[in-house]
């Protein structure tokens, strides 16, 4: 592949969620490209969400880790690859020699390509001889994996994206699809427009943007999903809405599952805190509709009962034979771009590659024989939470962390920090220099990022797509598989002499077909038809879905009623309901739920570089019901400390309108790089599902209390500021400036002197305009250089501060005129039209005021009319629910 040919589009795959959208990237220099959706990719047909649309803004080398480094006496020193890998290999081997292979571990990521994942698992399980390799996919999809294996005999997802458009009823459980998987949400929206009779049910404790499309929203009590679906199973059995032939021919275990599930609708309504009429409406619609897709995501999986939740959903599909056919089935929607590919190569600590089982002797023998490896792990390794607890306890003495940030993302994150502080060797392979986790690394290894690395990913509906390099490798960064292969060779291991990712993919494909025959070790995962691809055919590989695109008699999974258990039958799994382990009490009276915001991804190491992605939600928040806020003594816009038995964090109070009493919601993205105390992972309890090991991110008892400060403020600055002395700060990237939200407990007597020091100004003759109202505690100032705004600062005793959007616009001006100068000091634009308001549509940068003005002036009635008028909602559609709310508000006002 010639990376020197600019302006030639290269097809690749988006690196964000599990939808796996195709993109076309046209290189425009060494670290820039134009990114558009690939109209020929089956997942998205050219559409991209706002994160995908902003990928071009994340390609700069700012903040990148470009050279190997080692930490000595607390300081990082750049070294050669040989020295870095030599240090790691020497220490790794010394630990194994003294303490055995289980004293070392890998912690990897769904951000890895399949080829990277494959090499890491081969190295650890087949050569080191330990299964201590787990992944951050443990945090999002492992309950689905466990549920699939219990029900189907193999980790198989039996639904395609097309089924979402062909279903007559879609049940979305624990999935804010509109924000977390926007392209799938838009596919459903368009299908609904063509078939208005399609029913949409959303089951979620919060009223999210996804609910705007729903016929019925069930605001379920957190943690009670099993009650709801057990009730559905009982209802279906009670009215005879079952497929008796399917049950008799293709399943086992219905009587046991039915006995465990027995519950009346009245009992369901009480347990789930729902209206009985709504429960019955859901049950009746499900029973009356053959083509039902039940799509679930983190709200189901991230639970101490996550696996049972998954199986309770699957049970309801099995009982009516609603599986293996067009437009129906249980559908696990993955969170990361390659969570599925990682599962295919055995990425979890309790799995082997190619859907083989670690706990079966013949499966272990098959993998070891194929790899010709000196050993094979013979017992499950440590799952994510257990792994870091073992590190702190000194049982694991060396850990290699690849493409993930566990100091932010894991539950009880302060425990992870303690573990890394105590660990003898911490190695981090990453693309970014500054992360919360990298701060504890003894060795930092620079990896290739999206646009630079080359391989495959598998999306939520089993479609394998290529991620292709279209940018040159920066600095000395290398592909993760290359780093691991070089390390393996330093350890003296054979079988890692790969020269390109196509060789790894070929090996992966051959292993999937190895002994995969009746009478041997048959699996439904078999991509052996893709073995033997040379570099040119690998480069040309078009998106394809297994098993449908690989020939043979099997097209749709389970279409013939045969499942992956040895007898070919699916299993009904008894799911006795149980409450979350930790319940609220007088000290911790509220339930914390965590999740994503619309425009950010994971811990923002990538999306945080894109200015437009910061415009919709610029700082962490805690969404609290107004009545709960009153009881906690907090007001909207103020700061609150959220605490649990495991830790605490600080966030801005918000009344989003979608939270029920007794619950709070906080997003997962903020960390020590962009906030003083924003890691919600520090608060989350470390309880895990006993089957899957997935943590309980959706149910942590917490308290919420006012975080007292003497003043609030914000700064827009072209230069970076050091703010660690303040009680509270957050930082987001704007266009040509950084935006800081601030609060402090210090009493300011000399506003001007304090502000100059805070902004790092040491020029007494600088062009500095300021306004002070000591009585009200209000201060405003602007720093100009050659009449161009350099910095501005606003301070008030209350959080009621000027709108940021119009101030941000001043940074695009070459010079500030008299009106703009006066507006800054007045705290408002002198021309109201300048203030477009908070961003609603990030794709086109359309603010709330612009939309509201257009609605009033043009008497707009629908979201489509708003799009036609001001473009908002015309790309990914993530903002359409918010536009509908603005239309409803305008209609009510009229």
C-alpha cells in the first residue's frame, strides 16, 4: 500500500462503537485526512455519527507517544526499542522464573485489531502458559458472551442489522441507541417512517434520547430486568404464545426455566416499579408480534446479574421460536469496534481462540497442536477486576496494559491506581503520552493509532471489515502485533516471525477451521474460507459477514434450528431473580448509573482532541431529580461531591429531566487529564457477575452533597494553564483555544492580580481590559495581543455566568472591535443574534438559540423542517430527539 499518494481515498472502518461503519479516508499530509462515510459499506451506507464525522480532527500528533521510554527515578527517558523491550523481557522472565507464569499478565482492549488480539493471546496462553490475559471488553460485553454460551453452546449473535429494519417490534433494553449507536438508531428511524406500525419499546431507568422514538417507555427500577423478562416468559406460557414444535425439537430445559421464572404481572409491576398497564401492554404486544428483535447493551450486561438478564431475554425468544429467522431474535449490540473480533480470538481470560473452550482438555490440545506451542494455559486466568486486585496483593508482579486506561475505566478505580503503584513492572503500549494509567508505567511503548495501523475488526452483526492504514507511522510507533512479536522473539519463543498482518489473519482463519468437523470439535465460528489470502487479496478484502458470506449450507445462524451444544439444542436457562449486592441506605441513599454522552468516547484520549465534540457536553455532570437535589441541598449549576464506600468525585449538578427519583447518572469519560476530580470509576462498586465477571456499573449506592466553593468561573485561553491549585477545574478543547471551567474556595481580594497570575501573565504592559463589581463578586477580563483575543476570564459568586458560545466565536476574529470589547466586559454580546446558544447539532455546529429562532420565525413543526431550514439533524441524527424537544417546548409556549 502506497501511503505517499495523497488525495486517493482509502476505505477503512471507524474506530469507535461496535456498529463498524465504513469510512473513506483521503490523506492530506502526514497527519491529516478528509473522512467521509463509505456508501458501499453495509453497516452504514455512507452515514456517520458526529464522532465518526469528526475523525479528521483527531489525527494530529499533539500529545502522541512517539518513542519508547523508561521511567528512572520518577523521570521518563527516551530509549531505543531494543533497550525498552530488553528491559521488559528480562524482568518478565525473572518474574516467571521466580514466581511462575501466573505472576505476569496482559490487560488489553477492544480497540485492538483482530491480528493484535490474536498475537497477544497466542503469546500469553500458548507460550507464557498462563491465561492471565483479559480485556476491557470484560467491562461491557462479557455477560452477553456468557449468556450466549449457556443458551447456544457458543458465543453467537443470531441477528443482523437488516433485521432491525425488518422487525415489526423492536425492544431496546439498557441501550441508549440514539447516542451510543446512532447509525443503528437512524436505520430504525427510517424503517419506522416507512412502516409506521412498527412498535418500539424502550426499557431503561432513564428517559433518554432513544425514548423519543418509543411507543412505550418502561422506566424500570435499576437491577430488576430479570423480574420483567421472567414475567414475560410466564405470561407467554400462560396464554399459550409458544412454538411447541420448536421447543420440542430444538430446546432443552423449559420446565426448569419456567419454574424459576414464575411471577405474575402484578408482582412484576411492584418489583420493577412500573405501571401494571404498561407491563401488560408490553407483554401483549410481544405475544402478538412474531417478528421481534430484543436489542440489549450495557444496561443489561453491566450488572452483578448480567448473565441472567441476558438469558432471561433469550428464554423469551426461544419459547416462541423467535430466533433464526428474518426480523427477529435477541441482539447483543457491542460497545467497542472490535469487541467481537476479540471474542473470536479468545480475548477473554476464560476463553481460547476460535471459540474453543479453555476448560476442555481436547480443546486445549487442539489449540496447542495447531500453534505447536511449548505449553498451553490449563485454567482460566484472572478477570479484569480480580486481576488488579491480585496485582495489589502482590500475586501478579508484572502487567502489560495495551490500548486501554484502567485507572479511569475500571470500578473502584483508586484500587487500580494503588495496584499499579505497588506493581514491580508496569508496561503500557499506547498512542498517547499523557493518560491516567501511563502515569504509573515503568516502560512506555508507542503504538500505531487509527489511520496508521492495518488489520481487521468484526462488528456487532459478525461483519469482518478492514481497517487500513492511510497515514505514515509517526516517530518510532509500531503496530501492537509487531511490538508483541518482537517481545516474543526476545523471550526466545518461536512462531512469531510475522512480516505482515495478512499472515496473522491467515493463521486465525486456519485455526477457526482446525478440527472443525462433525465428530471432532465442531464450531459454528468457521472463517476457514478466508485462509490463504496473500497481501494483495488481504488488502482488497471487502466487508463480509460470517457465516453468510463464506459459502456452505449455513447462511443465517440457527435458521435450521440447530445450535452449538453437542446435541444441537438450545438451552432454556433458569434465571431466579436477585437484587444487586449493595443496596441503598441512610448513608448512601441514591443509586448511581453510569454511561456515555452523545459526542465522546471512552476516556476521551481521541475524541477530546476534536473541538466540535466538546461543544454539546463540556464537563462532567451528575443528573439528579429536582426533588432529590432539594433533599441533598444542591441546586442546578452548582458542584456536587458524589461519594460511595469506594471513592468520590465532583461533577456539575444537572436536572436533565430523564432521571427517576432515587437515581443519579454520571458519564464515564472524564479523567485526571481533563478534570480535577472527574473519574466516576473511583465511585463505582467492584461487585461483578459471578458467571461473566462483568462489573456492576449501573447500580452503586451513593450520596450526593454540595461541594462548597466561594466562586465559580471559566477561562478561554490560547495557551495551556496550570490549575492544580484550584478546588475544581475541567478542560475541553475549543477551536484555537482551551476552555476551562473553574471553581475555588480561596477568597479573592485582588481580582486583577489573582487573574493575571492564574493566566500566567507576567507582562505589566499587556493589553488588559477588566471589569470588577466587588459587591456582587463579579469579575471579567480580557487579554489582547495586537487587538486579537488571547485569553478571557469570568468569575462570579454564583454559577450564573455568561454564555460561552459567543465568547468562543471571538477567538475566530483577527481583531476585536469596540463592540466586541464592550461585550466581553458587559458579559453579553451587544448584538443578541451573535449568541447561537449551546450546541445542539455538533455535526453542523448549530446552537439551541439558532434552532429556537428558526422554529419561531418560520413556524416549523417537524424535525425534518428544522433540518431543511438550519441543517441541524441532517447528518447522523443524534440531535433529532433534542430538536423534537425544542419543537414540543415551542408548541407548548405557543
